[in-house]
C-alpha cells in the first residue's frame, strides 16, 4: 500500500488532492485510483514540490487526460496527399 501518516492523508483530502469514498459511518475507503494518486503525491513531494505545486501538477495532468480522451474520440482529419 502507501506508507503515509494519517494526518498527511487528512491534509491531502482537505486540500482537495484526494477524495476517498466513505462508509455510512464515515470511514475513508481508498480506491486503486486513490492509491495511485497518493503515490503521485509522494513522488512530487520527493521532487521538492510543495502542496500547491502538487495540486497544480495533478490538475494539469487531469486536464491533459481529459483533452487526450476528447481528441481520441474525434474522427481524424484527412491529410492532403
């Protein structure tokens, strides 16, 4: 899994970096995608980014993925021969 302090997980959630599901009792449920995000956060922090920088990188990566998906769903334009 991911070796992180509970208080760090809560900070990431408060900052909007992570949005785990919760049980009816309020227990956090981390999905495989959440674990991937935690690994990415850990790596970015290790590279020297602060949490604002981490948030910006995660936002840009998500936007890039959305644009790629949108472009991938469009028919390709025909080139001129």
